[in-house]
C-alpha cells in the first residue's frame, strides 16, 4: 500500500468512487472519505443506498486517479486529496472533466462497442416489484401487461421480480403461482414484451441447490472451511463463489435452461453488493468483496437483456445500471437524488444508466399502504423520461387520477419523440465510452455545482421540475444559443426563470453557432 497526496488547483472539483456519493459531488470543498474496498452504500449506513462503484476519480482540471484495485480516498476540505492503495495511477488528459474521463476510459476501460438490448432504451421498462411485491403470479403479470397496452403505453421490457421461484437460488418457476410459464412468456412476446426474471447470488439454506453446491465446493466459505450464511434484505442465505468457474458454469446452465425451456429473454441481476462479502472470505480468486461484485457484473454482461444495481469497475461494458431503490419522497435521497447520482454513474463509466422505478422503488412505501403522492409520481416520470432508460413499476393508470395520468403519458410521448437523438447517443456511448447523461460541467466549466439539470450528449439541455407545487423554474443556461420546443431562443450564459405547470418538462436544443 502506498499513499499519494495531491494538492488541488484553484477551483478544482472531483467526481467518482461510489455512486451514492453523487449527492455530495463534486468533491473538494468539504471533507469526504470513502474506502472503496468494502462499501458502495451510503456512508452513514452502508446497508442503504448500495450502488455501483469504481476505483476512479476525475477532475475538472483534466486530472484522474485510477487503479485496478480498490483504494481509500480522502478530501480534507482545505485543498488536499489523499489516496491510499496499490498500483494507483495519477494522470492528466487535458484541462476539463471531459478530457480526464476520455483519457482514463481509453487507457483503462475502453468501450466494448455494444449495448444492452435496444428495446431497453426504445420503450419504457416495466417491473412487477411495486405492483406485486414478493408475490408475482402468472395471472397478475398478464393483467399488468394488458393494463400497459390498454392505457395506451408502448409495450417494452417486462421484469418479473422477487419471488417467481420457490426458493432463492432455485431457478425454477413456482408452479403454484406460475402454472404454465411458457404460455405466459409466449403471450407476453405476442403482445410485444420481452421478459426478464429477477435473481440474486444467494441460495436458501438446506434447499436442494444449497446441498448440491455445498457438496461441489461452489460456495463461499469462512475460515473454518464451512459455507458462510449471510444476512441480506430478504433473510439469511449462502452465496456461490462467483469467482469459481465451475460455480458460474452451473449458474450459466440454469439460466440458459430458463431461456431455452420458457423463452425468457434475460435477467435482472440484483444484489452482488460489496456489503454482503468479507475481505477474509475463502474463494477461488481470493479477491474479496470487489472480486465477487465484479464477477457478478461480468456474468451479467453475457446476456443482452441485463440489469445491475451493484457493480465494481467494468465501465464501457454493455450493462444496464439502475440506481438503488428510492424512497417515495421529494428532495435529497428521493427525487432530488436522481440527477446527481446518475451523473456519478456516467463519470465512472456506467453510461447505460436508468433511474429507479418511477415514483420510487422502496417497497416499504406500498407495504405501509401510504397514499401515492401523485405530483411526485408525475415529476419522477418527467425526470426519468429523458434519461437513457426509464422504468415503471407502480401502474400509473391505477394510482393516478386523469389529470396526473395525462401528464405522465405526455412525458412518455416526449421521450418517444426524441428517440432518434437518444438512440444516436446510445450508439455514440457504445463506440466512445462517453456518458449519455452528462453534467453541464462536462462541456462548460463553471457549472460544476449544478445538481438539478443535465445534458443529453452535448446538444440537449434538460431542467426537470423537482419541487412540489412549483409554478416557476430557474434554469442556468450555459454558453451557446438554445431553443425550446416552442421555438423561443435564449443566448447563454444566462439565468432564466420560466413558468411551469404539471405537464412542464423544460428542455432546450443547442443551435449551431
């Protein structure tokens, strides 16, 4: 281990590390410490907000810090960055955050040239989680899908979430809930819905697959050589060693069987979090939590239809990266966290990113029976509509009145109207590794601390309405000439305040000089 100290230049700002820190990025003015070896969740509570992370920092002065291994970094708040790790590389690629990102991407995680399945971008995604938590059934899934079409939404990827199977790590449909899964998948395909199934890298203790994996030696073990049983959000389970090629071959065979026998298109690879592994776990690779997390994501990349919520490194790979489950609330941690955390995803290389389920994916909200904040739901949908991906779970036609439903539908229609530009950016990201959703500072120095606006590529400026009962929206317009959908032109740099209503999704297109 070595320690490197960097003196920050005047006005230097940094991004990177762990996505949950997005809300306090850019770093530099305030003290901040993160140990990337063990935690990719909220600093105050590692069991909450766990998401993607990478051994990467980039600055608006063109500098970067990279390592193939996890490191600890600390900003002291007085102008110094300290990095402790192994084989840490400090470099520079120009004089902007875009220059730094491009340089480190080319050198250490060049783009794969491919994307997740195209339909994950071209239509909204639909997830059963908040509609039928823990108890999806064949009939309920079909009713949900039919409701999407009857409400006038385009068909799109449909994810059947926890628990379609009998046990965790038993990758077979529960026939009591899904009596004819092949017929269900065939019907969904006929309606235009590709199908993904949720899974986690856990095995219920004493299940048949647990006994099989234990006998084969495919489970993570402790110092005593016995399989470890870990607590996670759904109980206590054993964990396959994802760095063991034989264990992965077994899992790969089980998932391919689901595809062959039932027509399933892909899988939502949940969990795989750093928090669920230990540095002293006995595994084939001996690489600790980050090794397990990275192996889970590499495995997911074998499938065109994939989704991850936890990932270590692997920037530039064809992986759909979702933000962690959000509480159904305004402001920090809720709606207000979507843009800064998505910016953080892009600046560590996770460019094919998706906000959380519209309205928030924290299941405690629906289990507690709280009423839906319809305005929040609308603003969540409007913000998500111009992200690289958007995902519904709570059915808007069920939880909204006519006025709010119409506003959500209008947001989806706006997205569909901009698909040619969004898909061009998706192709650009696959080719170059550049983020699709970018901070204003990516192209305009001086806008480093703008957390409630973003750019799609270089030419689309988006400023969603994020405050309750808003009747106006203040927007920072960067240099250039920008036009809104009505044809009004604004010359930047400037600050404007515009009137907004429930249907407002403020955005502008950059005009050529």
